[in-house]
């Protein structure tokens, strides 16, 4: 199951100031990332595709880093995901995500 990692900047404030809301976020995370049918790697790649389609720079970067660090996801696997983004969301989100992928790989 997915360990407790949240990328939103505001989560640290929620954890400190509203622990009951934070606990709900943790439980939701556990309920979503179960690995029951789709393994966690596949779920991670779906999350990457969604963040790329939304053109969220920070989230794209974090999802790519996490996928590589946690699962050893390759550039080719990420590009397969981004091809779907190109088809479903168009060129601008696709190109942004490709740029971020290369920046991450160069770090």
C-alpha cells in the first residue's frame, strides 16, 4: 500500500492545525491506493497522466520523481503515458510534461 506522501503545499498546515481533516486525507489515500486490482505502479502512472493532462507543473514533477524513485519507471513508460495525454488533452499539456520529464531526468 502507498505510504503517506502528499504533494499539496497546504497539507502541512492541515496536519498541524486540523488533524481530523488530515486523518481523513490519509484514510482516503489508503482507500484509493489499494493495489487490489490495479497495482500501485499502474495507479501511479494514471496519477501522472491526470496531473499532466491538467498541466500542473509542480504535480507533474512530483509524480515523475515519485514514479522513478519508487518503481524505477523508465522514460519510455512515462512517454507511453504522455502519448495518451497528447491524444486526450492535446499538445500543450503533452509538451509541458515532456519538458518536465527531461528536466527531472537531467537533475
